[in-house]
C-alpha cells in the first residue's frame, strides 16, 4: 500500500524533530508530508533540513495561517495528485501516538475510513479538564444528531482514508476552514457510502507548545454542522460531477 502521512503544522518544530523519526520507525515505507502555515518558529526550515537527506519527507509551505481544514484538504489533494493508496492524518504534537498508525493501516483491509477513537471501548483521554471533555462530547453528539453519523469519535483528526474514496467527493463544496472540517469530511464520505470503523486509542496532551482549540473554533464548528445538517435534509450534492 502506497501510504502518505500528513501533518498539518503551526509552530510545531519542537515536536516534529522527534515525531518524524518515530513515525518512520513504525511505518518506514510511508511518505510524510508536512503542511506548514508559515510557522514563525522555523517549522518549515526544520523540515527542509531533514528532507535534504530523506526522500520520504516532503513539505508544503503555505504563505500564512489559513486554517486546519484547508491544510488537511491540501494533504488530500496531494495524495490524489500523486496516486497514493492510503492517507493517514494525525496531529503533529504527540497527542496522537505514532504507535497506532500501523493499526489504522491494518484496518484499511475492512473499511474505507479508519478512525482512531477516544470514545469506543478501550479508548480515552489523558489530562483533560472536565470543560474540555464536555466540549468534545457535546460536539460529537451534535455531529451524530445533525449529520446522521454512526461513529463515536467524529471531531478527532487521527484517521486513515482510502484515497480512491476521497476522489469521489467534490471538495470545492467544502464549508469548514477550521476544526469543523473533521466532521464535514465524515459527513461527505458517509454520503457516498464509505465503510467506517474505529480503533481505540488514548489521547495524550501535547508535549510542547499550546493548543490551538478555542471557544471561537467550537462555535464555528456548531454552526458548520448545523448548515451541513440542513444540506443533508435538502439532499445537497457531495460527489463530483462527471466531466
């Protein structure tokens, strides 16, 4: 399986210097693509230096902070353009343990989207406040209610995708630019009949840096999911129109 691992970054240099070698130890044949939003901490420079001696490492350097959703989509487009079979996306801060990646890849034998889930038996979170747990569980309930999703963890980004199924979607119709992109992806893929499965994992707090999640992003996610729910009721198109 030709595998692409995507890491969307903003100020993650301190994490990446350890994360990339660890990922490569678990999935040595995968290509790792870093999509960096012009981080002022030198993330892009670090990746360029590492890539100079490693053909398995690639970089997309964007001009500024354009949003997690658009960065993730840039990874999708790269995977489709370069004929990868599977794309694995995870956060670049060690909250998503690299040791789970082989399990996600194994799951691709039985589904089109494999989700590393905090909310199935055996999964969980470490070090979260009650407020953060409630926010996460509420947004997941909202996504299941409005979008008809059957999966337990719809707001996390730790997933693997079959690239041929990504190619069926008209991504020009995407609404979300930020964190709500995670729910939107599952909504659009579910509308095309993708098989989805979940594996348990334990979410850890980031090693270095600060979280980018804030109340504004949460409110935006609630609104995006509401709009998508209305589109679902009205039968809006999600697939590409054949040329």
